[in-house]
C-alpha cells in the first residue's frame, strides 16, 4: 500500500487491536473501536484501564487495523499516544464511538446520558499520532492452485507521513 492507501485503510475501518507495553510481563493487546480526528486516531477508555496507565508510562503504542472481512487484511500502525481528560472531548468521542458501534449517529438527545456515563466510568481520550506503519502485503490462498507462484518476502516499516 502506498501512503494514500494506508491512510484510506485507516480512515475506512473502525476496529483495531491496541498494543501497548505492560509494566510487567509481555505486551498487552486489546480490541478497540476508534475514530479519526484529522491525522490522529482517537480511542476511548477508562482512566483505570491498562491502556491509559501504559500510555502514561510510555506513549509508544501500536494499532493493528482489522479489515473485518475474510480473508483478513490488516494494517499495523505505530503511534505516539497521550491521555486527554477534557470532559467535552471525552463526551464527543463517546458519541462518535457509540454511533460507530450502532451503525448510525447517536441522537443528540442522548448526549447528557453519554456525558454522565463518561463521568461515572472516568473515561479519557487516547489521542494517537501515527508515525509509521508496518507493511505486510496480503497473501491469500482461496484454492490449492493459488499455491503456484505464492511468494513471501520480508516486511518493512514505512514512515507515516
């Protein structure tokens, strides 16, 4: 994928595996919904969850953007994350995420309920600024004959911008 195709893949999908370093043990992964804000990726989480705690310790995270179709295709994005606590921003993000999950915009009359839920759950915004992606061109086998000429090669990290 070229730069424009990678960005379009990110913009046109909605779920990712969020990867982050844990304080102890190996890396952690969590499936999340996300939305775009300009060039940034936004994820909602609770401040007490591992994702937010990890970002405070180390802002380097990864997102494996899932295609949600078979055969699976994905894009791995590396980014620098920060935690934002502004309640209006948290509420706006949660309105967008809930709409994404439901497949239709969240009605504006639900904003107060979404805001209260964000307060009750102590939700935050994880703002991720991509800086690179990992390219592994998809290789799919649909029938035995597809094995003829199937090739693989080393993948590479590509600058985001």
